[in-house]
């Protein structure tokens, strides 16, 4: 991958992280062919109801809410590659279920695809990100996560653009089925790496594997981790609403599949530069983190006002830029504030809360849209929440600054 993208070559990323990024990129090629069209595909099973579409989507998020904490605890007990391989194997069920949903028209296969996707994604993501944290220095983690985002999203975008032309010859279910062969290639890459890399098994933890321990873990978190937890919730809710309902609105407006795919591509482009956002955060990120949240709030307000395709596209692109910068930055903050022996469970809890936002956001938005016919109120409320979060991080930064001055005196 790095031979193709010279500017993405970096010594700040471990060899294992680069190999896992390669496997992720190949898997995302299969997803990119038609993932942009999943909201439209799900909407076709919902009797033209936004609320029902939100409920169908939520089966994925609900499963992740329950699974992520457990997967996080597993990541603290087993090698990361073990979780990744299990996750990749389950993706085969996901691609096959989407195909059967299209061939039979049965909504049960949509639910099966979404739930199996949650299992595969949860295991793959927690395993991969836990390995990143174990194998790279904390001061460079924003760069590592940005590197992974840059390379993998390039191939996702390339596949999405290819999907525009492939739609002339293949239906959406058949393009979604391409998840299966690309995942099998990724599985082979990770399996070979696991066999030869000598990855260390984490030290055995004494805690039991149950939800009581998860709640106890949450009770030990400091103020900073809890603030990041709240941030994750609202970021996920906002991005889920934008990414799910805006494509549906574009399609219903008579624009066809191509503008929907282009919307997904444009809003993913900022993630290509994740490595640069990560390096920027490693140098100056904490100073501009709050400004990113404030800008996010302003853009959400603009999105509640403007409705033309070009303006919505521009605003969504800007939101994606800020989303990626905040995302790579908060991953580094989590690593700094968390107990190293609990990286897996902290990540699992964070992602469970993110999926609570991803689940409740579209459901509430769907009910409001069905009742009022617009998203203005939703985006205005989300903008207010972002403003409050910016205030919270500003106060935290001020508190740490005063503590530093006190120590110096």
C-alpha cells in the first residue's frame, strides 16, 4: 500500500498495524461497491416509512451495544488477531444474507445481515484497535489511526466509484455479496500474519466476563473518559442521521443511485487524509479540538437551513473533515487517560455508547421526520449539544491549565 502512496509512508506506524490496515482495505473494497446504497436498500423493505427504516437499521446498532463491552473484555484476554479472524469469518454470513434478502424479498435476511454485520464489525474493530494501542507509542496513536483511515478509505472510495458503473450490470444485492470474497482474502492475510508475527498474548485478567464487571469498569473512569464518552454518543448520533436519512432524501427526490453514491464518496474523502489530521493532532490537536466542536455545531445549524444538493454536499463534506479530526484525536486521548491493561474494555464501552447514538439517532429522527416532514429540529438540537460539549472540553482544558500553574508556583 505504501509503495502506491509515497506520502503515506511513515515510521510512526508498526508493521503489524500496516498489515492489518492492508487487510482492512481489501475488505472495504467489497463493502465500498454498494455500501452507500444500503440505506436505500433497507428503505425498500420498510413500506416507505422512515421510522420503520430506522428500526431496521437499529438491529445492527442494538447488537453492537450489547456486544462491544463483551468483545472489549475478550480483547484484554486474547490475542487481537483471534478476535479479528472470528470477525472476518462472520462477515461471510453478512454478504450472503444481503444477497438472499434481494433474491427472496424477505425482511428477515435484512435483520440477519445487520446482526451478523454487528458481530463481524465488533470483533474486527475491537481486535484491530486494541492491537494498535498495544503496538504503538501513545504519543503517535492519532497518526496510527489516521494512517489506517487514509489507506482503507481510499480503497473504499475507489470501489464506490466503480460501483456506479457496475450497477449497470449487477443489482445491489449482488454487489453487496462481494463482501464475501474480499473478506476471505483479508482473512488469509491476517491468518498468515498471525502465524508468523509472534503476537503476544495479553496478561490474564481476574475480572469475570459479565456486564456487572462492565458497569464496575465504568465507575472507575475519570472525568476525561466520561466526557469523551458523551462526545462519542452525540458524534455518532449526528453522523448516523446525516449518513442514513440524507441519502434517502436524495433518492426520493428523484436523483437516482449515482448522486447517492457520490454523496457517500464526497463525505468519505476527508478520511483519506486521516494520517495528516492525526499528525496535526499529535502536534497541535488539543489546542484546536474545541474549535473543531464549535465548527461542528455551526455546520449542523447550516444543514438544518439549506436543502439544495450542492450545499448539502458541501456542508456534509465539511462535517466529515471535522468528524475525522475529532475521531483520530479522541482515540489518542482515550489511550492516554485509560489503564493500559483495560484498553479493550474501554474501547468496547466507548463503542457501545457510540452505537447507542447511532441507533437512537435515526429512530428518533425517523419519528420526527414522519411527524413533521423535515430534519430542521433534529439538527438544531444536535448543534446545541455540540456547543455544550465544546464548553465542557474548554472547562476541562482550563482546569488542567490552572493545575499546571499551581504546580509551577
